[in-house]
């Protein structure tokens, strides 16, 4: 079990507008999804409050919300801990992700215009630079942006809402395998752009399914090694 508190230098600034409890929630969720707060870590209200510069009440409210959403486990007489996802949980989420994003790629291939393709190519270029520089945090963030852009290009609001619900947990699961996937993942992204730009629905669907399945297999292989 990990020690309590936040790693040095990881506390985000709460300078965005909105209710304090929501800002604390977003700050803690960002720390969890980026694994600055790793699965199993003990979360102590007083230490989190001190590092975020707030009182304990919004931290307590944020932890309750994170518990409801499955990010945090509240254990009687022990406190709050970052949730440790089981293999089954991960498999179920990444399977749903494959279904959603394969359909998103198919729809993007029917609708994407030149501006959309240029946006994907711009993210691809940034992602390749991040991988070349071994900047895992940037590569993970750009990977999320790339997939979100394809869903945006799909033009289906319901699909976008569903994809957004799983997107942050996908990022959580992707972070540990980002370096392992490395250049191969971005080569797969390049192939996806080619299929979408060519309005090839069948290839876009197949490539996205294969791409997301490789990430799922990489995650399981990491846990088995």
C-alpha cells in the first residue's frame, strides 16, 4: 500500500471559475487519471486540503463523488484510497471503448473534411515528437486528444457523450502502457488518418478496432509480466 499525501510538485492550481467543490474534484481526478496519485494510494483529507490550499470540506465532498464514480474506495475505519481496477473492470471498459471508437472512426470517414484531417495530422505530428522525446505525459494527453477529435468528427452527439464517459478511464488505463505502445501506436494513428481522409469506412472501422484491441492486450500483458 502506498503512503499518504500528494507527491511533491503535483498539486494543481485551483484558479478556474466554478464552485470550489467542483474544482477540487477536477483537480483530484486529474491527479488520479495521470497517475500522480497511483492506484492503492491512501488519500488523507487534511494533507490533500493542505496541498490544494482549501479546507477539508470540499476535499471530503470530492472524495465522496469520486467514490460514487469508482475512482476512489472509501473503507470503513481506514479512509479513502485510489481505486485499484480489477482485470475484469479494465477488460469491460476497454471492450466498450473498442465498440464506441470503431463506430466513431466509421462515421468520421463519412463526414471528415479537410480541416478535420489537418487537425488529426497536427496532433499526430505532436504525438510523434512527444514519443521521440520520451515525454510520456504529453504522449498520453495527445493520444486522448487524437481519439477525442475522431469522435468529434463523427458528428454524433450521443456517441460523443458515451465516449466521454469512458474517455478519462481509458486515459487512466493507457498511461502505464504508453511507453510500451510508443511509435507503434502513432503509426496506427497515421493509418487511421489515411483511411478517414480516403472516406474508407470499412478500413477506418477495422483499423480502429485493431488499434484499441492492441492497447487492451498491452494493458493485460503488463499486468501479467
